[in-house]
C-alpha cells in the first residue's frame, strides 16, 4: 500500500522540467528522503563492518591498529606486535574479499564511484541489486585487512544501487533513474564523511570534467542531509578530523605558499592518476584468473607495508597526526615518502581489482603533501602558519579537487570534515592552479567532458526541439489492446489481423498491466496457446512513457531498452496510446515545419508556448484586441524581423511573427490552431 502511494507521488512530476514545480518537488522530497535513509543506514553498516574487519584482521592477526582521526576516536600511535604477519593478512584479505566480487558481481570491482558514473552515462542508471551488499562486504574485508582504500567508493555504490532499485520499483523513467543514482552517490559520500553539503555537490559535479548535472543538486541536498543525520545519530556529529577552527588565512605572503602548494598538488595528482591507471592496465594484462590478481596486489602491499605501515588502511589517522606539532614525532623521511607510498599502495590494492575507494587515499596523499611542504619550510620562510594544519587542509582540497575535476565539492567536503571554512580563500588559489595543471586528465575514467557528450543527454543536445515536444502529441491513440483473461490464441489472431507484433494488455478500468509481443507468444507451444491466458505469457512490467514527458526521454527509453514501441500512460497507469520511433520522427518533422516550440514550464499549471504565425492563419492581419484568443491566454512577447515588439491591444499579428504566450497546457492544441490553421478547431469565448 505504501509503495503504491509513494509510486504515485514519484511519477507525478518530471525533474527534467525543473524541481521548481510543485509536483516535481514533492516527488523528489519523497525520493530524496527514501534514498537518504538507505544511504545513512548503508553508511552505518559499512562503517561498522569496516571497524569489525579492522579489529579482527589487521589488528587481531598482525597487531596493527591504525590511529583514528579525532572525530572517530583517539589518535593513538601503537607499536605493531607482529609486523611479519602484515603480508599474510593483506594477501588473504584481498583474495577472499574480492573472490566474492568476481564470483557474484564483477562490476563491483575497483573503487565503485567510476562504476556508478558509468551506470549514469551508459546504462540508463541500472545497477544490479546484488552489488551493494557484495561491495559492502568485499570493501570491508579489503580495507580491514590493511588494503589502501577509501570509504567513499563503497558508500557511493551502495547508495547508488539503492537509488536505481527504488527508481525501478517506482517505475520511473530513465532520466529519473539516472538522477536517483547520482543522488545516491552524493548521499552515501556525504553520510560516510559527515559532509552533507559537499556530498550533494559531489553528486552533480563528479559526473563530468567541465560540467554539472544541475538536476541532481536539489534531490542530492535532500538525500545527503538525511543520510548524514542518520549516520550522525549512530556515530556522532563531530567532523572527521575534529574542529580545526583556530586556523585561518592571516598573512598576505601565504598566498604565494598556497600557490606553490597548489602546483605541487596538481603535479602529484597527475602522478596519482597515471600510476593508478597504469597499475590497472598492467594487472589486467596478466594471464591469471581475475580473482587472483588482487591477491598479488595485496601481497605487494603487505611486503611494502612492513617498511611503511603508515600507508596501509585508510590513513586518516596519520593525516590527523600531521595536522599538529605531533608531526615532529614522525621521521622526516616518512613524511616525504608517505605521499608516494600511498599512491603505490592504492594503485596495488584497488588498481589490481581490490574493492575500496580512491577519494579517501587522494585526500591522505594531498594532506601529506601539505605536511611535507610545511615541514621543509618551517623555520625558513616568513609568515608561515605556526602548525601544519592549514597546509594539510588546503592540500587535501587541491590535490583531489583537481584530479577528480570536482573542485567545489572537494573544497566543501574537506571544509566540513575539518570544521574550517576560513581557509577557503587560499584554497581557491591552490585548487585553481592544481585544476589548471591537471587539464583533462582525471582519476575517474567514466567522466565525460560535458552533458552534451553524455548518452544520457544525447537526444536533448542533438535534437533540442525534441525536449520541447510531449509524448502525448506524438502517440497513436486508441491502439489495439488485449485483456489478461483472453487466451494466447485469441491474442495471436488479433495481432495477425491487425498486422502488429505486439499490443498492450489492459485490465478493468483501462489500467495497463503488461504487454504481449510475438516473442512472448512463440515461447508458448502452438498446441497450448488455446488454453494459456495472456496474463501468463505477457511481460508484466514493461517500459512505459508518460504522456507529459518529453520526446527526448521517450526516444532515450526506446534506444536503451531496445524495444520498438512503448505504451503511453498517465500517472495512474491508464493506457492512453502507444509511441514508436516513427511517431517521434513524424512529430519532430511536423514541429520543424510548423515552427511551434513549447518552452519549460513556469509552474505546474502553466507553460510558455512559442508559435510562429503562419500565412493564412486566422489571426494573421488582426490586432490582438480583435483576434479573440482563447480565454486565459496571455501574449507576453512578439519577435518580428529580429526585433522585439511589446504587445498591446492594437498590435497587429503578421505572418512570420514569433509570438510567445502563457497557456494552460490543456489549451496548447487549441492555441496552435489559432496561429497556424485558417479556421479554429473549437469555438472560443471573448477574452
């Protein structure tokens, strides 16, 4: 019952027309809350699993308990009891953790965020339901055994998977499923890092090199704050690295230092991306079973971890140590080597196919670059901060903000994770220079340059007029429909008579319950078709289109699902017609010929309609006062020969004039008739 109510709300608006409308906002408040709840609970489960895995594996077996950041426990550096067992733990953890992945969900391999981005662009937002639990377990084992990885990748893929599942359950269209996946990514990252604003912006920014998925921003804000609230209720509200509020930008000469730091971060960020992708390439070339390869990476990490254990696990505690004067307890060579060791360890752990994130290691690499910069400059440069914390914070922002092409999101996330907003000024300089040096290189290979390059928007940008036309304008009304209690033989006869390859199946009250195609029929033996009912042979949950959605969305659905036609329904799933690629092509051609364009909705009840006055139309040669347009129609502008004319009662309408009017969507056909046809379709009342 609850699912049906939520489904009705969810299908009540289209985000593509903007969340400003009441119906769309209502829909995404409900969906955002639902995704946020699961994101928060998923983050809690993963964090708990990682804590247990760490205690049992790298801690319980090798006796290495990595220090924790201030917001997650006590930053205590403990001696390693059984250093020689580290390679054993990392190898076994990588093998067993990723055996699950390669056996049950190979697409969960690696860091997760790239897979979610790829699903958004190329798979219509489809994520298999089994991926989130497999990703959770495998990542907890991989990182908990000492593998170098971050928490954000698993959290993002877990929440993105639920967003996809929820969209499928609610029978949302492809566009909304994609937004649900992006929303899940942002909510999961925002929850696990206690950075809701940064997580929400990340959802919009991480998909492209030079663009934003603006439609995902409002849903992500709702979901991210919800997930953060649930995670905080279990694990507290302190920023991950504590409240570093005592540090600020207070000396002009420091801008030079931050600029130099940004350049260093850009160069090392490039090294991080190239090393990571190079390791993946070399490992994939090995002629070994896929599940063995992470074990090789785990063995290498363990052997090197005996020398530099600080590069094992997440490494957040060592960033915490480096923020204070406790940095002097670390040998200088460790501070200088640690950024490069973390790059190597992450490339081996995750690049070999292991499960974990690369955002967290990126921040650790950046933080240690900042710590090394301060340690080398301390006592030599004037105006240097008294502690390394400002350099550590800014370097975290600069390194990963540049190589991930998410400068705004990463700056906000690190600010939330450190409780410090006062360093955003110098961070802009450092991040800007890092971003400039990185260029088009990226750590996320599934990112695309812009929305125009994404298959998710290919029809909107290739054929922009399609997004202004509605499915209801192109569909075939009154199609042949079948009843679920008819026999397959009767249905086959009806389809043969009409020369069709399939038809919608409609229950009492005109509600669509499925579709029956020729492919469904041939699965039933010919001698049994007279006794089999349509309900037992039909496809029960077909892809559908709403009459109010754009033709670009409908064409995208037809292309991604590889079906030749779709039933068209209303919000209650009553059958209204069917739409084919041929219908869409015809509507597009007719719209080009008539010069009519429907613009984005102003509100749920009104729309802007742009109409070119045709020669011979009834209103041609008449003034607005005499034209007697339908009641409620408001002419807001008139463009003639490149000039804008302010419409008045005595303004004459001429052929070729482009008139913009505010109309009730129900009046669109009637208004078109006035500006295009020589006689109106309906009688009208004086305005």
